[in-house]
C-alpha cells in the first residue's frame, strides 16, 4: 500500500515505478483520467514539462512522442472511475488471455474508487476489497500496489503520516505500507515505511527517506546532486 493525503504524491510514485520499470503491468487508473496519465507518463520518459506535452497534443503534433510510447509497451491502463472487484478480475483475465501470462504488477489507483456493495466508503467495504486484492496477489503472483488516503488531520503535510492515519484503518493485509509526502515547492519527496511484515519499519512515520523531484517534469531522483544537475540541464533546453 502507498498511502498519503490528497496531492501527496501517491499516483506519482506508482506511475513512476510502472513507467521506469516497463514490466507487464495492469494499471487501474480510477482516480486519474487518460489524458493526464498520458502526459505524466511522457514527462517521466522525456523530462519535458507536462504542460508542454499537453500543448503539443492539443496542437496535433503528438507523433513526436510515438517512439517514447514504445518504451512503455508493457503497460496497459484502464480508466473506469468506479471499478468493481468483478471488473478488476475481468481485466486481469483479459490481460492474461491477450499476453499469455498475468501481469507482474497490478496498480489500484485508488482504493476509495473501487466499488463493493453499497460503495467503498466504510471499513467493512474496504476490508472486503482488501481481502479480494490479497487473494488476487496470491493467485496471480503479481505485485499488487494499492493506493489509499491518509487523514489530513494527522501530522504535518510535508512529512509522511503514521500508520494510524490510514483512512478506515485498513492496514492489516498489506505486506508493506509506505506513507508519502511531496513538497513540490521545495522539490522534496519523503517516503516512510510504516509497515513491513518481513523487515524493519516505523509505524510513526518519523523514520523516512528523502527523494528529490522536479514536479513539472515528473522526474524523481534518489540523490540531491542528480536532481540539481538535471534541473540545470533542463534550464538550457
């Protein structure tokens, strides 16, 4: 599970992971529309600004990005805003029928958009969906990444939230839970491991790693110097 407040960088991290690895991936993008996902993916691949890519597409000159799209040929997206568990099962089955094997990665963006019974707003609904996804991970042997929200009233927005801040406390089933916080104006992206069934973790979120971002270009770096060099290079392009 990748958890954080609204605009905290949950989708950023999941999409970056999918795009940069280009493994067979089924990305259930219920929270973000097709165009936005496309522009962000291309920014990750090229380092171009998201706004510039959008303008290029609006002007009908999008063929310039065709070679870049081939670089993420293993990614498949679905953009149903309210998928059910049955819909997700059907998408996984369709992926396997087309490609001959299930996806290596399944991203659910995000848990609150998945529909169960009367909706996914309550603890019981979210637990039912989490149990389904837990079973799906075992059955398909895929890495299932669930994106979810944390309470905005817990902690400071610039720092990862504690495990107790996860909405509806659905933290029992995920093997690993990361809480994230992005500070775009400072180019900072903080990640805390608040649950790790097989290793060290800190449920308070006080122990975190700091990454570095250029948000308008959807670039992520594990080293401050690399981020500064990239920013300098982009300023001359």
